[in-house]
C-alpha cells in the first residue's frame, strides 16, 4: 500500500501486515468524528502519522506511485476531517 501524508513531502510504502493497525486507528477516527471529540481525534490522527512514519518506508524521490490513501495533515480540523471521511474511512479496506 502506498500512502501520502498530506502536509509532508513524500509517499510511504506500507506492508500489508500494517493494514489491520491502520484500519483500527481509522475506525477510531471515524468514531471521533461522529462523536465530535476533537481531542481524541487529534491523538488518533497523530498515532496514524507516527505508525506510517515509523513502520513504513519512504518511497524514493525519483519514484512516483499512485497513492492508495491520503492521510490528512495534523492541523486539520474535525469539521474538515468529516468531509474527507468516506464510508471506508481514510484507509481503504
């Protein structure tokens, strides 16, 4: 899976094994958006960024691949996040 962290340069390649972890955080973000819980949403979004940066590998600058998912920047508002969420959340699957 190829993910772009919005607000940062580059794309990240993630092993399929991380899909369950990402989906768990994605579900928490969806619940936060539904509940209107801005504090929890910020913490969960930061956790998603951290997981991608620490367990993913940065795609080389000379290589551009279509992204499977776009993760919003850390400074996104809860209302802005709600407009980005689909029935699948941020992460497909």
